[in-house]
């Protein structure tokens, strides 16, 4: 009887050890699955974060390009304005010079008329 009890106790200990190992393997499997899910979650967070940062950087680049284009348009407009101003002043100077030349010719014409008129009067 004693040997039988010892044999049964040994079998129960063996069965208990097997159950304990099964439970431990199950626990380890669950821990591994939890860790895997956590790694995947972190990887997804990193992917989404990078995507957001990339979009921000792209928007910043577009804003910079737009600002550069605006500055270039303003620069060209300023060049055109200054160029037109210079051309207008040049045209104004040419007009003044032409008017002065016209006035000089008119004075010379009048002087010639007066000279000829005086010459004719002197001959009479």
C-alpha cells in the first residue's frame, strides 16, 4: 500500500510538473504575443509620426517655394516700375529738348524776319 501511494504520489507529481510546464509555456506564449503587439503598435506610431512629419516638411517646402516665387514677382515688378520711370524721365527730357530746339528755331525765324524786314525798310 505504501509503495502504491508513493507510486501514485510520484505520478501526481509528474502530472503536476507537466501541467506546470504547460502553464508556463502558455504564459510565455502570451507574453511573446503581447510584446509582438506592442512592437507592432510602436512601429505603427513611428510610421504615422514620420508620415505626418514628411507632410509638414512638404508643406513648409511648398510655402518657401511660394514665398520665393512671390519675392521674384515683386522684384520683377519693381524692375519694371523703375525701368518705366527711367524711360518716362528720358522721354520727358527728350520732349523738353525738342521744345527748346523748337523755341530756338522760332526765335531764329523771327530774328530772320526782323532782319529782312529791317533790310527792306533800310533800302526804302
